[in-house]
C-alpha cells in the first residue's frame, strides 16, 4: 500500500496551488538576489561571480533554512488534514499497514517539499542568464554546485526538519502545536548559535549545527575569490559527518513516531466537552422552540444597504485570508526572517548596535516587506477567482449587490491585509527591542515609516495585482503579468529607463535619519504617491467595469457590459482621476526635468568618461599652488542652500612662468563670480565644469595670484532620484572637494569602477606610483593643488543650529536672524576642510590643555564617555611615543547616517550617527570599536601631518596604516593584548574573505 499512498499524496499536492505558489516564491527570491544588489541572501556577492559555486551553495543553504516553514506546511497537513476533514476514521478502519500509511504520507510530502525548494536553484540558474547583467560578473555555467547544493545541503535539511515536524504533527494532530514547535526549534537554534559562536573547537561547532552553516563557513572562510568562483565543497570530513548525523536524526524521529502512532480516535477532552455542549445546546433549542416562525424581512436596495454589504464582504474576505494555512506559513516565515536578520544588527567587529527604531525599520524593509508583495501577489488571484474556483460564481453573481461591491470589497480586504502585516512587523520589532533591553519605543516613527511610507506602495500594488487578474480573466495569466511587472522593475533601470513617472508605484527613496528625520524626502514621496494613487483609481474603475459577473466572460461581451456600466458617477470619477493624474505628473516633470536636470546612471558615467578623455592630458600641466584660503560659508538649512564666497592665494612654485590657469568646478554649482585678475577666459566647458584662463603676463616663479569666487548650491524643487544628502535640514556636512574651486585636473573625479571604465573605453586605473617617482612625490597625500595652506573662515547658519569648521573659534554672534561663527587656524593645514551645521547638544571635557568637545544629537548619549576616554588615552600614548599633539582641541561632530564613516580634519572629526553613536557596548566581552575608531581618527590627525609627500595613493596607504597601528597600540594598552588580538582577527578575517586571488600566509 505504500506505493498507492505515496502516489496519492504526490498527486494531491501537485493539484493544489500551494506547491506552485511557494515554488514561485523561492524562485523569485533567488532570481532577484542574483539579478539585483537590492536583494541579499546570505550576504552580499561582492567581487565573487554572481553564479559562482560559492554563491550557489550559500544561497541554497540559506533557503533550506528559510524553507522550514514551507516544509512544515506540507509535512503537517499530510497527516493533520485527515483529522481536520474527519476522514481519519476511513483510513483507520481500512486494512492498510500503519508504517505504509505514515511512510507514504511522509515520502510524498518530502518529495513535494524538495521540488518546491528546488525553485530556488532554478531562480539562480535562470537569473544568471539575464541580459542586463555585466558579463564580467558572471562565470561559466557549472552543474556540479547545483547538484551538490540540492542533495548535500538542501535535501538533508529537508529530511531533518520534515522528520521532526511530521512527527510532531502526527503525535499532536494539530497544526497549531506543530508551528509552536517550529518557533521553539528556531528559538533553541538561535540560543545554541550564540553559545556555539564562542566555541574554540570549530569541528565540534560544525557537527552540532543542524543546517550545516558552521561547517560551510569553516571550510570556505579563507577561500580566495578564485576558489569561490571555481570550487565546490568536497563531501568529506566534518561536513559529511554533519549531514549524516542530522539526516539520521530526521529519519529516527520518523521511525520512533511510527512505533508510537496508533490507528485510534484522537483523545481530546476539550474537544469532547465542546462537542457535547454544542449537542446539548441544539437539543435545548429544539425543546424550547417546538414551532418555527417565518422571519419577517424587508427588501432594501438603498445606498446604505450596499455600504453594509461592502463592509460585511470585506470582513469575510479579510478573515478568509488571515485564517488560511498558506498565509500563516508566509507570515511566520517573514517574522522569522526579520528576527534572524535583526539579530545580526549591523555587527562591526562582532559588536552589535542598539536596536533603535530606525534600524528596526530598515530591517523590516530588508527582511520582511517582501512578504507583503508575496502575499498580495498570491491572494489577489485567490480573491478574484475565489467563487469561480469553487463553482459558486453563478450563485454569488446572482445576489442583489451592485457590481462595484465585489471588486471593492476584495480590494479593500487585500489592502487591509497589508496593514495587518505591517502591524505584525511593529509587534515583532517592539518585542525584539524589549528582549534586548531597549525600551525607547518610538510608536510615532513606526507609524510614519510603515503606514505613511511603505503602506501606500503596498496599496498601489494591490490595485495593479487585482487589475491584472480582472482584465486578463485568466488566473495564471494574471500571475504571469504580476511576475512580469516585478521583472520590469529590475529590467528598466538596467536599460537606463529610471524615471519614476513611468515605473508604476515607484517613488524616490525616503531615507530616515535620527538627526534629520525624513527631511527633504517627504515632498517627492508625497507627490509621486499622489500621482500613482490617481492612476490606481483609473485602474480600479477599469477593473470594476470589466468585472466578470455571470457566465458570459468573452472579451467582446465584457467590453459591451463595461460600456453599459460606464455611467455618470464612474465617468465623473474617471475623468477627475485622469485630470489629477495628468496635473500631478506635469508638476513632477517640472520639478525633476525642468527645475533639475534628469540624468541616469549611464549619463553620469558618460560624463565622467568624457571628462577624463577630454582633460586628462592636462594632469601634469604646471599650475600654481593654493597657499591661503579665506572663505565665507552661508548655510540655509530649510532651503537646502549653501553660498560659498572667498578667495585663494595662488603661488607659482615651479621654476618657470605659468601662462594659463585651469579651474575645475562641480557642474551643480551656480557661478555668481569667478574672477582672476589680468586673466582671459579662453575655454569654458560648463557641462563638465572645466575652464581655462590665459594669464597676461604669465605668473612668474614665486609670484602670487588671487582667485576670487562666489558660488552657490541651490536646491530647486525635487529630483527623481539621487538627491543631495550633504545639505539637509539638520546635519549639513560639506567639504571643499565638491563645493570649492579646484586648480588643475583632478583624478578624484574620474570613473573608478574597472568594469565601467572598460565599458567606456578607458584604460585601467593607474597603479600606485613607485617610491622614487619624483613627479608623484611633489604632491601631498590630500591633493596636487596645494601643500600647506593658511585657513580662515566665517560660517553662518539658522539661529537654532551651530556651524562648525576646522580652526579655533574667534567670535560668535547673531545678526539679521542668523548665527555666525568665525574660525581661524593658528598654523598652516593640509588643503582639506569641512563645514557642519546642526542642532547639537555638546559634551565637554579636557586633557591637559587640550579641550575635548563632542557635538551630538541629544538622544545619542550611549557612548560619549567612551569617545572622551579614547581621546584621552590616545593623546596620552601618542604624545609620549610620537610627538606633542599639534592642536589645542579635539572636536567630534555627529552627522546623519547617509554616510557611514568617521573622518579626520584639523582638530575636527565628523563621525556618522550610524557608526559609533548607537553601538551597544554593554557586554564587556564585545570589542569596543567606538574606542578604536575614535583612537584611529585622532591618530589620523597625527600622521596626516607627518606623511606629506608621495603620490596620493601611496601616502594615503601610509597614513592609514600608521593610524591603524597607532590605534591598535592604544587599544592594547587599554584592553590588553587578548582583546586587541581578537579585534585584529576580525580585521584579518574581513580582509581575507574579500581579498583578490593572492594567497597570504599568516603566522
């Protein structure tokens, strides 16, 4: 009987939509991960080929763990459905063997589960052949890693989890308790993982990991890029033993359950009591109401009745989805994926950050929001075809309800499901925060991000998904159209069609920062959502007009019926929506294409390539050097505008006269004035920002020249994408690289990516200059346009903010409703300086005669003391071992998380809010990377003034190396050699896992 039961289970599963739905889900996830950097499974791909054996094995191993929820759904229902459908008595009284019955069900469910998970392998395989992928990021097709991953990584995991949860379902005969078991399993796995992470014996850690991740990581940890691109893991040693052990546990669970299982009525006293109560209630009703009275009804076809029908139908559709097994499985899978992703919490050197709300929201976006799209895609089809798939449509369509009601109720239910899913995400996020001891729950921020930023996008997709199914009038074509829509979102940008005006439902990214909130991202988000909202109204009206009602569903008849339905209310609504759609689209186009120049990534690359091809011939052309900088910076945070005025003093440090001056400006700057005395503008390329002036007479050796500039960066309206995040409402952070004039050709503005350079016909970037290259050694490591410069500046901002620049504050005052700060350096500095403006709180301290100041966003007080301690320890060590500190103050300045770094300027260290201000250093065993980063930046100030000459690349490497070494010495002195070694191990592991093909041996 085993064969018959196995084939029955297989055929039953393959006739149900759930198998195909989850196959598509797994296919889509890996397809997206291979074809786009926006989706990551198991970590970023980096320099490794997108279809390399390493990527294939890693992705399929991760998907096998994610697939536990799907495997459980198939395994549990294989046995539980007999009890839910009350068919168990038939099997229990049939002369079939208990073992054959259980093994047939188990084997059938296992095969289907394996086939569903194999969709992930197909997604990688087909994704790697997509035409928009760069050929340099792909390797040759290899079948071996696919087979290895399927039968060594994926199948044993399916047997293990399938055996465990089939057994649990068989013994409890309950889906609920089976999923409780899944949750307990992953909770135990998570706890065990944190304990096993400290095991020195990596062989033991690899054996006790049920999914084989530890063995995989251990065996591939130090693979070079070449090895990751070509090698498949050998099935031997620790990995082979791990697979055999855990596969054996899965089979053992099944066989032990088969011994305990009995063909008998399930014992459930609660169920018997409830059934008895229902019978007694029914008997009481019959006894007390021997006669039946015909109810009195009155027909009501008013608008109020239609509204109540709509509300009730919405409720029925909503709860029908929420109670379905597939919905519960997907939600559990999404929550697990979110919690697993949050547990990593952007670890740096093994130390996590505090689970602040903005981080939880980013993780919801990365690890959870995708299930909204999966669910709306699946259930849009289920809702539209619900009555027809159950052969009830003729009865349903004959009910006295208006034609708009069924579609509207189903659409509303689908949209409410999205809100429900986001509410689940909030609950999971708050629970995660509380579990990790973080109790600053920002409910208002959760509401803004999830229900004002993410929810509108999900609602828009609900409309288009329903529209596809209604208009296509074929369930599978409807699904196909939705999949094509998702693929289109990947393909259009790859073809340089990037405007959100023709990508349905797409809006500019809205990036949140604790310092700046949503800032200037709110305005474009509002207008694009409004724009697509009006278009969604048009689609919804069209879907109502073409909604199938009755048996005649041909295209000609549907079009005729649609014309009859298109009466005054619908015409008025469609007309107003069309006019509003066109009006908002015109306003968006005016902002993105008229007030601002719309460019694609392709256009930007073409410009950079043109800059290099046109002007690199001037790279070594003799130019005067900047020796003095005086600047007046006006920051207007609310307008997102900056005005830069001042002058350079230029000196000819060459042995012969200079007859021309080459000036380079960022193309986005407005030039109010650029004046060079006794000079004539002979060439001006405004598109690329390059200008050439002839000097009459030529500038003689040792002579000086003054360059006056009056520039501005002005924000006009909003852009389609890539908005400026330097100048913001709170937390402006600019430097002289982008917002000041430059003298001569700048290599920093060249196209950097090797693949992009090859595509644009450019040679590879020059390698580091030789040590004895006399031309390269004439430049500082900062730039070629200056050596040491005298620096003085006045910075103004809005009255509630503070403006800070390198130098010592000479004077602060308020004038005409603005706040002014005058800074001046007491000694020449390198030609690199910054300007920040924000609403800061300040923490002050002192080391000897050096002032220590931290300017921070007020809630971010977690690690201020550690930063101050690091500054003091660094000043102690560096002063004794190197030289006296060259400044009288150290200032650390927090800036928004749009960039994640800390950077040294003279006596000033801008420090990202995402780097150290929210690090969670409660556990003394964790590496105090806030201490290290702070020490590194203080050391950087020291060495930037020691390593001056040399080519830019070589000196930069030298400064960075010495800063790292110095910070490590401070760290060792403070935390001991063991902690320093642990930190260094993270650094080396990170390097070795991301290096090129070279082999490095470590002692």
